[in-house]
């Protein structure tokens, strides 16, 4: 019974806050246009503008060149003096 003396005022404060938030939302126009947002998902987005063929070819050429340069790895040829063997690796790291 004693807990009701605390819980009822807390509940009334929550109700008052909820009513204030509701009236603020109505006053600020949050409920003005409910149909547009509901129908927006049904429509497709606007198609993007197509690029001219020359620009597309130039872009593809650059992308291909960049892709080829990223795909190829340059591995230096070992010289006779700097050949790496298992024994020299162990000696260098010890």
C-alpha cells in the first residue's frame, strides 16, 4: 500500500509528459501529411542521368588500367649475391 504513494505520482508525471509531447507534435505539424510518407515507398527512385558514350569509354579505360596495375605484382629477380636460402634466413634472424 505504501508503494502506491510513490507509484501513482510517478505515473501521473509520465502521463503529463506524454500529453505535452503529443500536443507539441500536433502544434509543430508532425501529423500534417501522413499520406505522402506512406506512399513514398511505392514509387521508384528517379533514374540516374546516363553518361555520354565517350565519357563512359574513357572511364572504363582508366578503370581497366588501374585494375591491371593492381592485379600485377612486381617481384624482383634475386641476384647471385643476394640469394636467400633457408640457412641465410636463419643466420640473419638470430
